[in-house]
C-alpha cells in the first residue's frame, strides 16, 4: 500500500489545513519536531522572485501550498501519487485563478524529459519515501543546468523525542527509510548537485542545491 493511500483523504485534508495556516503550523512544528516552521514559509515567499516563464515542478505537491508564493507568469507543474492531493491543488489553483499542470506520478519515475525545469520543489516528502536517494536523482535529472532543487525533509538524530516520533510514523507506514543530515547531503551530491544551503531546525533539514 502506498503511503498516500495510508494517509488518505482525511489525513491530506488535515495536513493541508495545518500547513495553510502559519499560526497553527508554528506551534505544531515546534511541539512535534522542534522546528521553526517560518523557514518553510520564507522559502515559499522567495518563490515570488522567479521570473515569468520559469518552469517549476512541485513534487509531491500536496495541496499546492507553494502556489501562493509564485507569480502567475510562472509555469507550475504539480506532481503527486495521490489523486486526492492533486484534486486539492487543482481547486486551490482555481480559487487563485491560476492555470497549472497536474500529473499523477511517482517521484522516482517522473514522466518529464531531462532538463525540463528551472526549479524543482520537494517539501515534506523525502522522509515518506522508501528510496529518497533515488527520488533526488530523478529530480536532479529533470533540472536544467543551473537549475535549483529546493525543499526540506525530516531527519533522524535531531533528538530523542523527535526520533521517537519518527519511529512511530514509520511503524504506522507513514514514513519511509528517511535519513540523517549527512545522508541528505550525500543524496544531493551523489545526484550531481552542488549543495548551496543546508539549514537544520530541529528535526527538519532545509536545502537548496544547484545542478
């Protein structure tokens, strides 16, 4: 069973409700992961600097929360294994009056040519996957030369409390193999990316890497 099937419509709705509301996400992120969630929203706001015509792939797109940071002239492609989450992204785009492309796809087998995108986004996804290194490789393949991979992931060894939470999520089938900060850096470098930024807040590692 896919992790998206386990999460289901209700789980996706609850996650989306929380991440949409920074005032709610801040205390939740601190309580569960010891992290400053404002770093995520800062990264989303920075997407507003992308020029018109830039091509962005967001995978897993979840409910499309990153859309709120982008200008209308950016080409936005949402990819996710979950039809329910793609539906939420389409509805968000409709509310914003945005045209998007939405594709049901596996992050380790993306249906896009090499060097298709200027930016690939991967927020809150790698820790859910059985093979996150393969996912990073696939995202790197889709980047144009000079393109950037931007995202975050929950990592082990941030503290006993966080490691217990990770273990519980893994037992529930919601998290995959995961990794450490050092492991994340290795995934990025092995995919041929230059690590420009690796910022750790609690059990969440934020990264930017360039092809």
